[in-house]
C-alpha cells in the first residue's frame, strides 16, 4: 500500500482570484519530516497538471509543521468567471491529500 499525503496530515484551501492556496499541516513531527522532504512543488505541480500549468510555489512554516502551496491558474478564471461547481477550489485540498509519496518513505 502506498503512502499518501492524507496519511501524514490534513489540508485546507483558500482562493484569491484565479490562484489556489493550499496548506498541508502534518499530524506529528515524523509526518512533517516526510512531507517537508517529499511533498515538493514539482510533485504538486504534476498532480495539478490537468488543471493548470502553474506555476506552483511552496512555502515552509516549520513552527506549524506546515507547507503552503500557491498554485496559479487553478480556478478556471476565478470565482466570478469559473463555471466549476466548486469555483473557490475548496475541493482541491482533497486532491492534495491523495498525492502519492515515494514507496519506502518512512511514515
């Protein structure tokens, strides 16, 4: 069974225009170490490639054991322009949680 982000933490999404902002917060220190090492901007960009070409920027908040990802162009033009059922992109945090991490990554 492969390790996924949801095994190590929870996520919350926000929006600003056509940009999604998704934070991932580790449940514990061990999970933080794995997320910090393996949940890269490139890995997130690959998971969101069907929605946007990016860019994806990652920010670390070690005191909170959290990563914040800013994903540009992910909201179909933004809340007032998107025809999406979820124009704010709140469901994108669920997509973030399903990202697989490399096999053999200690959890």
